[in-house]
C-alpha cells in the first residue's frame, strides 16, 4: 500500500528546437504539467514523477494543461486522499478510484504514472520488468510536421534518416498531402513511411485520400474526426492503405469497438490519451487478441515519460516503430538525462521506476508555476 503525503504540480514550458506544425496548430513550445508525488511506502519515503500529456490549449483533445491542474487539485487528489485512509491505495487501483470522475484521462494518467513510479522505485523494480518486457531496445520513428515547402520537407526528412530514424511519419492536411508524400516517396523508395492527418478530413475527401494508396504507406493515421468510427470503417473499405486510429481510441473498450467495426487495422497507443500505462497495456492485449498491430505514439514527452514509453513499446504486440524519438527531436535540454537514438533504436531503461529523478536546475528553469497540495492532511 502507498500513502501519498503531498503532491506538487508544476506547469512546465519547454521551448521546441523548431516549430511543430500539425493540422490543428503550430507550436513553438511544449507546455505540460509535471506531477511530483511525495509518498510513504513500507515506512520509507519515496518520490514518484509523472507528466500530463494535455497541451496548453484543447486543440488535440478536450483536455488542456491548466484544466488538468485544476481537476487534479479539486477532484482527483481528494478521491485518492479518501481511499488511502483505509490503506487500499496502490498504483493498480488508482484508475478504479478515479473512475467516478468522467473523462480527464490525461490528468488521471499523470497521477497514476507518478504513483506507479513511486511504487516501483520503492521496490527497486524497472518498469520493463514490471511489464514483463525482455527487449532492451525499441525501433525509433519520427513525426515530421508540415513544412513551408517541399524542398524544406525533403531536407528535414533527409536529416532524420541520417540520424538513423527507421520510420518517417508525415503530418498532412488538406492542401498538404499528395504532393509532399509523393516527393518523399520518390526521394526514398524503400523508407517505411506513414501519414497522420489529426482528424483534418471528412468522408467527402475519400476520393482524394485514395490517391495516397499509390505510395505504399504503412498506414494512414486518424484521417477523420475523433468520434467518427463508422466513417473510418467506410473509408477503410475504399482505401488499400491500412487505417490507424489515434484520437478515437481512448480506452480498451473503444479499441474493441473500433476493431469490431472495421475502423482500425492498426492502433496508435498513447498512454496519456488512454488514461495511463495500465489501460495502455489492456489495449495492447485487446488488439493482440484481435490480430491488430499497435505502436506507441508520442505527445512530445519529456524524459519523465519517454523512457517508460520505450518500455511499453517492448511488449510483443508493438510490432511497428513508434513515435519514440530521441529527446533531441523536440528539446535541446530535457528534464532528465536525454534519450538518444543508437543505430535506429531507443534503449529500454534499466533504472527502477518509470523515469529518472528530474534535473533540479532544468526543472527550475522550465517551471513557470507550481502548486503544492497536501494529501495526507486533507
Ligand atoms: C499525434 N504526436 O500523433 C501527436 C500530435 C501532437 C508526435 O505527432 C505539442 C505540440 C504537443 C504538438 C502533442 C505526434 C503535441 C503536438 C501531440 C502534437 O497526433
Ligand atoms: Mg496522431
């Protein structure tokens, strides 16, 4: 059992190495909430860390960083304070205890991750061992934003391939799709290539989207809106490119629905989007049972979550390279020792817990506001 004493929520703002443009925004910095849980376990004090994937604005999903901070303080922590009184709090029970709070999966995921990190650190157990993962490294892919021109896109892609990335993902949107994809495919005939639309199209665009079938893509990710499962199934009927869902899959149940409806041949699993690593593992099981491939997506994580994503991607059903890039893809300076790409792979961490203790100076330099919340006393 774990007893949380207090939690510190930090709003962290990390400049990006280059603007990252998708169909829903152009970002020059990553604002996220870092969660620090100070707890006692087995009479010992232990600290766990997690990060909330919500963006500063609700443009990728309905959650946003300031809202996640508020819901954590007002609704999530009071519930954990309540249940830990009878000594039944563990990382494995956080999800069910927070179930009565509807939605807010990214906020819940950050809290569950911090409690799990504390629990595993107290036990001296690496996350990979906890998951039963034996792989010591996972293939690394990279997400390439929308660029100002096709020559600029070709330069950027060539740079990532030179760094060793094994798979290229191109962000697309209406007006930036067939031509850039063709240019990259013609420049790199054998490179594993996929596209991500972040829900920028509708079924009206299906004839246009079918033109992407000519480029031997691994998959097309989330072409249609989050709730459009039937439409994704209809589009999958007319495209040869495998349909992959991201925003639409928020739980094991929604994964099962999408698979049953023929809306997903592949699933992008993001621990933050689905409420945490434990639900992510359940989605892995659902997909594997259905013969559906999965890969680990990215939310521009800092070192507080990037290593744990690599461990998750070590599970057997993760058969495609994930968006688990080197820290340098987005950050000149990370909160922990940066993750580096080695011969196209990211190493699965061997340290206890989900992440290293963040560097105090980096954390202080990137923290724009913080709130300490007492739990044991509340
Ligand atoms: C995706 N991730 O697969 C998301 C989109 C995303 C790596 O493409 C700040 C700025 C945070 C942009 C989180 C990737 C973001 C972001 C996620 C984009 O759909
Ligand atoms: Mg995506």
